[in-house]
C-alpha cells in the first residue's frame, strides 16, 4: 500500500513540476515577445503598459473561454460546424463545373488544389459581401468593437478596425472606418495596419480548413475552431503589439460610428461583386503559390544541388538532421527554430515550426499552411500541440507582400497619407507577426 501511495505522490509531484515548467516557458514566451516589441518601439517612454496588460487579459480570458469553458466552447464549435457546412456547399458548385458527365463525379486527376480549395475562396467572398450588404457583419463588428473600446480605452475607429479585420481582409476592413481614415492619428493608423497583418479574411480561412482538415469532417471541425479562435484572439494581440511599437501621444476621436458604405446597390449586386472579388483573390492566390513554389525550387537547386553538393555540406545535413540537404526549408527552419522553442514548442518540433514561420514571413501564410498540411499528413510532428500552436502562429497576413497590398489598398482611400503608410509598413509586419506569437503562446498555456 505504502509503495503505491509513494508512486502516486511521485506521479503527482512530477505532474506539478511539469506544469510549473510549462507555465514558466509560457510566461517567458510572453515576456520575450513583449521585449521584441519594446525593442522596435518608436516611443518607449509613452507606452501605455496598463493598456498592454488589459489586452493580454482580454486574450487570456478569450482563450480560456474558447478552449476551456464548455458553454463558450460549444458556441465556437457550433460556429465552426457552420463554417464546415458552408464549405460543403461549395462542393455542389465544384461538382457542376468539374464533375464527369459520365460518372457524375470529379475524376481523380482533377481532385487537386485548384478544384478543391480555391472555389471556397470565391464562395466565401460572395457570402461575406452579401452579409456586409445586409448589415449583419457590421452589427457583429460593432458589438465586439464596443466591448474592446470600453475595456481597453481605444478610439472608436481603432476598435472597429481591429474587430473588422477578424471578418474582412486587410484592404476591406478599412472601409468600415472610411469616414475616420483622413483624421486618424499615426498610432491609430498603425493599429489599423497591424490588425490587418495579424488576422485573416473569412474566404481564405475556409481554404485553410481544407488544408488542415482534409476531407475528414472531425478534423475540419477541429481546425475550423482553432482558426476562428486564432483570428478572434489576434485582434487584441494586434492592439498590444501596435501600442507598444507606436504608442498614442495625440488627441483622438472617441466617437464610434460605422461607415454606411454598401458593397452594391442590392443583394444580387453584392453577391456579384463578392464573386468577382473572390475570383480575383483565388487567381491571385493560385498565381502566388505557383510562383513561390517555383522560386523555392530554383533556390533549392542553387543552395542544395550546387552549393550543398559542391561543399559536402549536404552529407553532414543528411547524417545529422531530418532534411535532405542545404535546402531553403533547412535554412529558414533552423534560423527561426529558437523563436519557436521560446514560444513553448518542444525542441524536436521547433525546426519544423521555425520553417513554417519563416515561410509565412518571407513568402505568405497560404504557402506555409500548405506546408503545415503536408507535414501533418506525413506525421512529421512529435506532438499534436505543435500542430495546434502552428495553426495560431501562421494565422495572419504578416508577410512582405502585404506591405505593398496595404500601401496600395489603404493608400487608395487616403492618398495624402501614402508616405506615412510606407513609413509604417515594415513595422506593421513586425507587429502582425508578434501578435500571432502572443496568441500562440497564450493558447499554448491552455494545451
């Protein structure tokens, strides 16, 4: 009896020790991300640390609610089921276009990215435009924005933009605050840009569910829930990073009113406009993936086939790592691995997550999610937690191409501030990346 009791006590003590180390890693991760933001800050003495702490508290409460409170968790799961169901509706349109007249099914050679993933972007874009025209999106945005404004003491336009980015793209969300854009302070404008970098649009979110969940409804539901949570949690995270890097020092407008702009004059026109925009986005995504994949192949030929073979480095890499040589994946993986480990990722998975973070930042999150889906399918990860945390780390538009997209998109609405947008572009990329890391670390505490 005594030996069994001692074993149980030792097991309990070991569990407490693991939990203590887990929490130390998580808190350290938050402090490291905050320190990086502090290093990039343009005005350290005016950082509102009370706002930062409130933002972290909002993130923590949201994360606990979404992942640990049964009632709230069930709400998110039901919303996720809705997303998965809507994705299934896309299949009807896909079947109509690509199914064989003889068998009535899509033939195996056509079951690919172009046919199975890109159509969801078009359908979700059309649906989002319809919800925007009907005013449904604006009401949801206003509710969450009002809560953020009250608790974090943000300006009305900042709150609306931060929440708007959860549902809309980084060039569509500014339309919600169009009347305020011309008189936004530097800090408000930076907060708007950072939010765009830190979150994703509904259309591409549907595609990511397909990447990670495949055709398994249970897996689709799991990743739909985490992707939705990631986008929601990244809204306050973007505010935290933005307000550390470019603190507010000017007087700002506290009024909070939504723009009355409509996407189309009626529901059918809204759907048509959304479909056209979705088609452009889908073609753009497909073209970018084609080009980036080709560039990676060209880079691997130079670094791996030429330099790696000529110097003999490939032999050492093959003998000591899981990579096949001096590839681009190897280089970004080991470059970003320390950051992944500091976020709470187990070291045996840190290089894989480092590779994903590097691909997201240098190329884009779409390419990185594609890689994550392939890694997951190949069972390369030692821990499921690494897959889940990667889902949060990659959830955002923070990449170099987005700087140009924001300058062009937001700049078209406020041409007189294009210079300021250009000045803040790279910092917004940093803030968006840090926001995703804040979110991943806090979620990692719950897993």
